[in-house]
């Protein structure tokens, strides 16, 4: 009896045999080389068969994404594309983001988050210069360290996110420390002026009321007190190594002076025309002396304290 072979069945049998041996051969190979792999999703498993990574597509951004999983199968890191720019997100065991590294408006940005998911620190490039921002647990901005016009600057903020202190460099390249009140107005400034130190005090309206610095003539220490119009009202300083206190009226006239003269104290009183009208001092014998002068500064009367 002649056996009739069905051509269709023969082809199916041959293809099945080839597929069988291909699968067996693939299982026996430990390594495989491919020029190109095209897939929507690739899962990576460890030696125990647990899912540890996925290379695929983010369903929201439709960009590529690499996800890393911990031993419990929860994602702990994601590297992908967001709005056409690269982004790396690090998450904790609860899946909450704790750090992000991304490109923001074409510049790098590193953000650190607390357990409540609020940002507590940010390191970024802004207009080609670096900046570090610190936030409290409520997410309020409390500090900034940055490069401003090529120079360093540190700013401190209160709970209301108002600046209360600033450390930086002035226009002449000297260091400056500014202290501000709750309304954001400067109340104190510590600076280097012409390579010498100076401390300025301001009232709540921002008006200059005091300065502790160096007398540019004597090159000795000096404390200046100013009135509401910003004019000097009193000056306490050192002249030729001896203390000096000068009182000035609102017209800017010198009206009193307390100083050391030849190692002993002397008090001079002046009228509104700047003429000396009284003197109280110690004489050469160390006795007290009082002298009075007329309105023109001419001597009129004196007395010593010697018995």
C-alpha cells in the first residue's frame, strides 16, 4: 500500500522540530550576543528569580525609564525622561521620593526630601551660577548659599521666610554682614571699609543711628551716634592714645567735650556759636579747676578746689 504524505503536515513537522531544537539550544547557552533588541519592556531578575530592574516606557511622559527595585520588589530608584529632560528619582521603602537629580530649564538641580515628602535642601545651577537652598520641616525657605555676580553670598531667613541675616561681598570686594528685622529692614551691618572694619546700627525705619569704626584721621577706634536726621549727635573715640567724648547739637555744632588732657580729665562746654564758655578740669597740681568764659570765648572767672 502506497503511503501518501501530506505536504502541509510535513512542513509543520519540520518547523516544530526546528523550534524545539532552537529552544533547547537557547536554554543551554549562558551567553548570547545580539546586535539589536527591540522591546517595549525588559525585566531583569536576580539569581533567585526576583524582579530587580525594569527597562521600559513611562506611561505618563512616554519617555524611556529604568526602574530599580529592592528585595521586597518595591521601586527605590527611577532614571527617566521628564519634559524632554533627564531625571533621577530616589525613593525610600515606602515609595516616597527622598532625592531627585534632574535638568530644570536646561540646568542641573539636586533636591533632597524629608519623610513627609517636603524638600529640605536644593543644590542647583541658576543662570550659570551655583546655589544651595535649605528648607525647614514645614518646607519653608531658611537659608541660601549662592554665587551672585561671580561672588559668594549667604542669606538666612526666619519662619516667615523673611531675610534676617546676609553675609556677602560689597561692590568694592569687601566682606559685609547684614542683620535684618522681621519686616526685612536692615538693623545692623558689619563690613570692611577701605580694608578696615566697621559696624553700623539702624533703627526699625532703616535710619542709620550708630557706627563703630575707625577714625580715618587718627586711625584709632571711634563710636559715632546719629540723630533721626542721620547727623552725628555724639562721638566717643581715641585721640593720641587718649579717650575723647564729643557732644554735637542738631545743627552740627560741637557743644561739649570730655577728654584726657596731659593724663588728666577735662570737660569743655561750648555755646551754639562754637565758643567755649566753661571748663572743668584738673590742673598741674591735680586740683580741680573751674573756669567760665563769656559768649565770645574770652576768660571771665576761675576757681580751684584747693583749700
